[in-house]
C-alpha cells in the first residue's frame, strides 16, 4: 500500500469510529450553458460557470481531461475560481491508457499529469484521478496491463480505476487493487450494468452515468431514474460503515438534468448540498 493511502486508511479508522462517512455529491462536467437560470445566473458567461457551480456543489469531475492533458495555467484558473474544500476529480488522459501500460513512457506521462495538476493539489482541491477503461479491456487479456499501470502510479493523489467488463469481478482483481491502494470505481452504466459493491480502499468513488442515448438539451429531467437513485442510496448506506468518504458523480445521461438527479440523491441520503463548507456526512444508521 502506498504511504499516502496508508495515511488515509488510518484517518478512515478514526472516521469510522466516529460513525460517519463523509459524502460529496457532484456532477460529471460543468460547462452547460443550458443551466443558465438555474445553477448559473441568467446572463452568466462560460468563464463564470465553474465558480457558480462550486457554490452549489462540493465536487466535480473534469471528464474532459480524458481527451487531453490539461494545461497548467488552465488548472490554476480552476483552482483560483473555486472555494476552499471544493474538490475536482479528473480522468487520466485516454492516450496514456491506450499505450501498452508497461511502456516506460507511461510513468513519465503520469508524472507530467501530476505536474500539470499541481495548482489544485497545493490548495488541497485535487480529488481522485480516474483511469477509465473501455469495455473491451478484459481480465483474460489485460490483467497484466492493469498490474503494470498500478505499479506506474506515482504516490500522492487518490487513484481510482473504472473497469467496465464483468470479467474483472473476481477476488484477484479486488486484492490487486487493495494491495496497490487504488479504489475500484462503482458504476451505473447502460443496460443495468453495475459494479459489484466491493470497496478496495477506505474511499468510494461512484459514477452514475446512465445511457448515452439520451440526447440534448440537458436542461430538464427527461427520464425518470428514481428507482436507480434509490438503489444507489441504499447501497451507499450499506457501505458507509466500512469507508471514510464517499464521492458520487452524477451524469447528464442519467435523467437529462444532472443537478436535479444530484439533489434527489442528496435528499434520499439526507445530505446537504449547500456547497463544500457544509462537509456533508452520512450517518451509519441512516
């Protein structure tokens, strides 16, 4: 286990003793002009979206990082635009994961990524970094490649892995992630695909994504996923005694309007979404 993950595990023991799991609920992305008049002011400029988003939600996932390495000056603006205790999670750029993961370029690329993200890290705003693999990434073909990636991950941030093929659902996978101090992402995808509720670290990272077939605009609820949200609320209440923190990211594809989906889940869990200063917690006996 990495030294930083060991320290977080120790803090998790204290949190568990106190009977609470810290919960942050946010959204995948924030650049949605159609949220003007709701999350954003009616005449908000795109440059103002993140700051206004951060007043309503304590966490966001910058999924756009999957398509390219963010520039350090852009990351600095993100850090400056958001309040203390706000966190930003990011996907690892896809071009890194498309390499052979035992390639010596992979550790160098990951170190470069961390250098670009330093403005967030130094302000305590860097959330989990997520390696999202294509559904064709299967245990029988890629187990050695996943192991190579885990060996290459630098110490420092929280790392998470999203595996989207059922061949990975076995104890060997879970133990490999536990040994590396890496979180298994829990996912809700199309066609009812759900990750087994196995925690591999003291943190949970949950992505409620849904079906990409839901088309824009994403300005109103266009599909009822209440039953899905209720399922996840119960799953998280069940998992809470064993973890220190729970991060949940909701996608526009789940119901069509991610802010409403996030608020619905927050109500189900009894979590306050007034922003990062609220530091919402989930009681173990909720």
